[in-house]
């Protein structure tokens, strides 16, 4: 299994997608960071604090989890797109072994996305306010936010891979993740906040300690995320074992 995971890791690092995605995520998060710090002086003048601005900057890096999920989806669906899935299964020895290996690789990749987000988020907290004339501030809550960002990225990696196993088409899997994360879940949160807090990405808001109302408690949020992953795992594994792999 170790050799299989190593082979899938090398395959996932083939091409440019492995650095395009974190670069795109960092760019999106930096744009959001710029928005928070550019308004920081006004916010502080109106009663906010530099500490609150720093916490907002830390939360800005949560968007990296979407790119981690996309990486997981691409790591699975590229075999379907290139027509090499059958060969991958034969080399792996079974569909179940390949399914597990790609999940492991996607989870590790998600953790790496999380480390990048946490590291750049920390740097942003201390460096971004300097050009705008106010000092950076951070506390234990800021650290918990950054840890939540890391946790969300780690969990998003296998989530994207499972969506890839279910959908099987690269474009469709990526579009599904984008639409759910950016449109469907936020839209439902506005319409039915009591029910939408049980959606995966809204539950992740509790993990990175968002300030929105009507969010789940942290233990419940982790339980909901685990339930979504377990359901996707069951569906994905069953489809892998029963559908034509070509």
C-alpha cells in the first residue's frame, strides 16, 4: 500500500495543477486580506480593534479549503479524463486499494494546503497592516481560527476526492464543488439558516470560528462534517465497486 500511495502522490504532482491551485487560493485570500486591512483604520476609529482586524485576516484564509477540495477532485478524475483508470486499478490490485490510496493522497494534500494557509495567514496578520499605519494584533482566538482553517483544508481534501469518485468527470466535479461552496450553501444559509447550518461548508464556518449567527457548536460541527464525509465515502465506495470503471 505504501508504494501505491507513493505512486498516486507522484501522479498527483504531475503537471502544474499542484502549484496552480495553492497559488490561486493564496491570491484570493490576499485580495480578501487587503479588503480587511484597507478598512482597518476606519473600523478601529468606529470602535473595532486591531485584534478584531487580525482575526478577520486569519479567517480570510479559509477560502484555501475550496482549492484543497478541487485538488482532491482532480487527483481522482484526471484518471477518468485521460482514460487511464483501468490501468490504475490493475496496477493497484483492486478498486478498493486505489480508492483508499487516492483518499490518503488527497487528505495529505489537504493538510499541506492547510499548512500553507496557516503560515501565510500568520504572515498576513503581522505584515498586511504595516502599510496602512496600524499595528498588528493576535491572541489565542486568532491561533484557534488559523487552526480551524488548517482543519478545514485537511477535511476538504478527501471531500473533493469523494466528489470526484461520485461524479467521475473532472469539469463536473470541479463545478459541483464551486457551485455548492460559493452559491448553494451560502444561498441556503440566507434563506433557511436553521437548516443550512447542517450543510458541510456552513459547518466548516464553525470550525474556523466565523462570527455569523446561527452556527453549530464546534463539537457538533465536527460531527456534521464527519457525517457528510461518511455518507460520501459510502456512496463513492459503492459506486466504485459496482459501476463500470472505464
